[in-house]
C-alpha cells in the first residue's frame, strides 16, 4: 500500500467555518491514523472572491485548532506550490496531455449560441447540457480556426461508450453516476485559465492524493473529476463525502443560524480542544457513546467506517457544555493564561502581573473554571479583583443591598473582619458566626457582602474572594457600601 496522502483544500473566499473545519479535522485525523501526509492546498483561483486575509485567517484557525499540516503554505513540501494560482504551469501541461491523447476538444460556440441552444432544449424538455456541436469538428477544421485566432474553450470529451461511472464512496458506499446526464464540461476557459473541476483534478493527480475527503456538496463534481483523472491516465483516489452539518431547523448550517466561523467561536469563549472534540464527534463516533475525546484518542481511533451517512445537527448548548468540561479539567497553569488574556483585553491585568503574582492567579483559577462554560464569563466573574472600586450593579443593589437587614449584615461583617489575620480559616470563622448572631438566614447575610465586594450577585465563593481581594480592599468596599 502506498502512503496515505490527503488534502484539505479550502477556497479563501471567506473565513474557515465549522463545516470546513470538520472536513479539515477528518482529513487530519485520517492522515495521522495512517501515518500519512496531511496537506493544505489553497484553492484561490477565483480572483474576485479570494483574499490573502482569508487565507491568513484559515491558517490561523487551523493552527488554533491544533491541525498541523505536513505540506502546504508556510511549510512547503515536495509537491508544491500549494496555492492554485501558482500552479498554472501544471494545468497547462495537463491540458496539453489531454489534447495529445484526444480527451479534450476545442469548442468555438459563443456564449450567445450556447444560451440559444439551452433555451431551445428547455422548450422541448430535452438534454440541457452542451449539445457537443464542436466535438464533431474535424481536427483540421479545429486547427484552422485555432490558428486563425478564433476564441475557444476546451471541453472534456465524456466517454460516449460508457453508461455510467461508479465510485466506491467510503461513506456512502457504491455510488453510480449516469454519464448521460453529464456535460462535456469546460476544462479551460477562453483566456486559458483552468476551471475549478479541472484544476482540482490536476492537483489531486499531481500531488498523488490517495483519498479525497470533502463535503457532500461536492458529490456532483466527483464524476467530472474522476473522468478527468482517468483521462490523465492516473489512478483514481478514493472518495469520502461527508454529510452536511445542519442547524437546529434541519437546514444547512449558515450565517442565519448565528456564528459559523471558527474564530467567532473562539471569540465567544470556546477553547480549541472543545471545538475540535465537538466537531470530531459531529458525524463520526468512537463507540456510539463517548462524548469527550482528546486529539490523541481521535487520531489513534479515527476510521472512515464510523462516519455517519446522515447530516449532523449542530447543537450550541452541547458545544458549550463540552467547553465547560474542558475548562473545569484545566490545571491552574493551563487556565491562568485564559484569565490573563481576557483581563488584558479589558486593560485589567497583563502578563507582567501574572508573572509577579503567579501563585495568586493559580489560587484563583479553580474558583473560576469550575463555575463557567465560556471564557467570556471570566471578566464578569473576577473583574472585581482587579479594580480599585467596584461599580455596584443597579439590579443587584435593588434586589440585595436595599433589602431589610442588608446594612446590618455588612456592618457586622465589617466589625468581625476588622482585627483578624487574613487567611481563609480566620475569615471563615469570623463570618460563619454572623447568621446566628443576627438571627438571619445565611443567604441574607452573605449575599449583601458579595454585592458589596464584587458589585454583582455572581462571583467565586465569598470567603475565597475576600482572601484574594485582600484585607484592605475588602474593608474599604464594605465601608463604601455602608
Ligand atoms: N475548494 C473546495 C471548497 O472549498 C474544495 C473541494 C474539495 O475538497 O475538493 O469547497
């Protein structure tokens, strides 16, 4: 068996979205599982919609997810270049080969003629593809018209002695495409540029791709590409078409359903391990029940035969739940950088601060990561530790501080804390006596303290928060509230 070589081939016409990311993950996992090569190829032949910014964004998203490629942009490799716009020589050479072996023919039909033919066919309900007028031109005629400079495209001559082509799709099984429904598709335009299907076929051939793993939406391109590869005299790769990802409404996942790009999820507080895990299991399963799976387990166990044939439904709540699992599982040293990054964005802390107070941050980490599902919840939860004075949230004030007994609770706490050592046992014993002393429910005593110190009703545990806030700030905030 030759070495497995797969490619992820995004068009840089937009950001890397969830569907693309999942395709990349499956290619990567399949390559790793087979000690094969995972290649990244940028299909940037659409000059109007392809941008370097999109390419950069795709590369960034892939690195963020931990999808390292063995060949491709910024890395190189023996089969480069890895941008289609830099591979025109290959397309020209392949076209020459097809001209030589008679698999393509020049077509001189003008756009107007083609439209008229299509209209006529539509009226009679007949075959609406190209009627193959130019396929019957003699070689001499064709040559003469080319030499005279007549504009022409090149079309693939679909075999007419063959009824269908069968692809053994690794997800969908044997798939038969009738050739009667297939056009002699254009491989090279009037200006000589290759069409998408032609470029992809040439690249998959030249780059010795063994498995084409891509979305279902490319299924209809497969017979065209397979016939082109056959015409080039190369062996066909194996194909695996992945079912689409649907939104909760059963329609293809799109912007209508909210964020769809990898970086949008990052910005909404998802960590890469969780997104990788979630997408990996969205259409593939380890054993039908596992929901938490790390990258190593994925690559060790990935196989095509466990890819689902049916569309997968994207479920934001499940992704967020999984994200919470990953956050909770993080060691303080792993979670702290997320806190620092989130705080730095708000100008509340920075790496220098973290380096100076590493231990303090590490004590804080488990108080936070057990209580959140998204990293965007970090600042609202612990921002109060990084400011001189807190802004009391108006609704928290109305609901808690303005209630009867709140003032007394704060005053009693102020007194109980005034002269103690500042460690957890001392804080605890000073405050735990208060409810009995005030003859009030613990919640009615402690919630006002929480609001006074943090400005909100949601925070890490109260006593730990006080410890980390420090004695001076704690007393100052209680005073301010009083
Ligand atoms: N450039 C195509 C896309 O982004 C890739 C199709 C393929 O993998 O063959 O959809």
